[in-house]
C-alpha cells in the first residue's frame, strides 16, 4: 500500500499532471490526477499515522498550483512559513516541509509532469523535400554526409561510391553537384534527424528495405575524411630545415614514403586520428587492418601504423597500438569509473565479491567476454554501436572497452550467488528504479542503502 495518498474531484482524466516526490526514497511518490486534490500522508518521519495536511488546486497555466495548508501547524514552502488555512503558489521544484522546521518532518518536492501538448511543442520548419534530396540518386538523403567547402549533402552510400570511382580513376575528388574541389567529407548528424522527420511525415518518400540495405553496403564514411587532391599543405615555420619542410608538406608518412607496398597519390583520401590528430590513408588496398573503432566509429591510427611498421616519427604524430586493438587482447586492472552507473558503493561491492571468490578482475572480465562471444549475454543495454556484431576479436578503443567491461560487470553481479556478497550488501533492498535510478547520483545515502545492480520495477526503463 502506498504511504502517501491523494483524493479529489474535478478530474482531468487518468493522466498524472504532477507529483509530490519525497526526499526520503523509502516513501512513495504521491501522484496528482485531479485538478483539486486533498493530500493525506505521514507528517513526521517517526510516525506512521496519516493526516490530511494540504489541498492542492491546479492553476490555469498548468505549470503551477495553489496549495492550502489543512494541517494544525504551519508548513514551510521554499523556506517560507504557510499558516493554517493560508494558501501559497507552488511551482515545479518547490520544496515542502510538513512542519514549522526541517528536523523530524517529511519533506516533498513538487514536480509538474510535462503535458502531451508540451511534449509535442516543437519548432516548426517548412522544408521542401526537394531540398533534402541527394543529387546522385535523387531520393531523400539516407545517412546524410556533407562535403566541404561547398557544403552540399549526399547519401553516405552514394558519395562513397563516387569517392571510390574517383580514386580508381586517379582524378581529383569533385562535388557531384557543383564540381567544386572537395577537401573534407563527414556525416551530418543534425541533417540526419531532419531526414528522419521528413520520412516520418511522408511515408511515400521511403525507399524499400532492399534499397536501404544496398545503400548501407556501399557506405564507407564512418568518421570525417580529409581529401588532399594533390595540394600541398602550406605551413610557414621559422628556420625549418629544407628536408624537414619537404616532409611536412605531406599529410601522412605514406605520402612521403612507401610502406608495405603502398604510397599515397594525389587522390588519396585521409582519415584523421581521433587520439593524436595525425593522418593516415583511408582504407588502402594493401591491408585489411581496422582503422575505426567498431564501438564508436571513430578513427584511430595506432593499429594501422603498427601493422605498417611505422613507429614514432618527429615529422608526424603516430599513436601507440594500444589506441585500437582487439577486445581479447586488452587488459583491465581496475573497475572502470562508468561501472554500475558510476555508483562507487556498487563498484566497491563488486571488487569485494571478486576478492571473496579468489579471482582477479581480469579473470572475471575474460570469462564474460567469452560468454559474450558465445552469445550467452543479452546485449540490449550494451551502449556501443553495432553491438550485435561485436566479438572478442573486434577492434575497439579504450573508451569503448571500458563501456564493455562496465556492461559485463553488471551481468557478473546480477548472476552472482548471494553468498558471495558482503553481509551489508545482502541485507539491502532493491531500488525500484534499479540501474536506471537517478537518485543514486546525488544522494549518497540512497546509493549506499539500496541495491542498484538490478532491473527496474518502476519507471520508463522496465523491460
């Protein structure tokens, strides 16, 4: 049975328009559905006796309410005392203390829920679908990319094929629409959302699943590409030796020197490493070494230059091979900061459990990586791109590896027999909102007293 109750008339429907959220998480929210509501709940933390202490009337602006004190003593609202039968306006975020002082009395936060009309309020932009079409295939963009400096937009798959043909012909990369020389191309996430809105508003513009699959198979632009088109970089530096100046005119080591049977030409497209900022040729034909992290689609040069036998060069930034390597080849010595939604109390419990079992963190993580590879783990909550494609041999960056380890440690904990848990952890009750609880991030006591390594039983994350 709920500890707080509301009753009222003049119903506005079954929708909840506001809540009284107790600051003590062991109590339930009081949901307000009627426009005029009498509130009855415990007034003191030490007593289970319920009393009617206020009446709340929804204001016409739908974002505030009139609260009348129905208790026999004063109530504090945002620090100001409201005497018996007096009224005051409360707004979203108002703090209500059910007594003349904070100590010993229940405390609530008034929270106004967004209305359906509010949720639908969006900036309306009139956009002719003709202005959102790729000039190569003449359809609405799919996974739109933008080229610079002309800023024309194309489907990823369409422009990837255009890029491939230009490279095969060893010609300069020109914009298919205006024929300007292309210096840069990258995915445009803002226009991607507009693309989806257009297709949602007019389903007749959608392509068939077969067309989409074919277009996706052509797509090769995952991270920003820098196109040299044979132009040398102009860099003025004081007193630079002539031989060094010549080397610096080239974007990457393979522009100046042949490695593994490949040397860049004037039409070679380059990727910029997201770690060191250096350049490398995009997908050269002489190697299949991964250049992108599968988990985030960012480009890293470490694995590529390591395979080419290129180490640190004074003229060019080159990453360590550690920046991008297979999951199975990585090691972990500490529980990642992201683990258990950054709840340090849960992280400490996991560390104690591993010690209690006589195992190392690396041993546990390796075991769960094998289970993931054997499809024994539900990947629904794995916050990585292409999560269903990931195997122990997949190349990922350090950030994505930490996310993966955090995800696997959740499954380790949730399947762990209780006798491995410390005594203080066994006695805790599960938080209603489980791993999705937001209170654990700002309420240290709640984060410690409730178990958050569990599935939600309330809220929007229930599954």
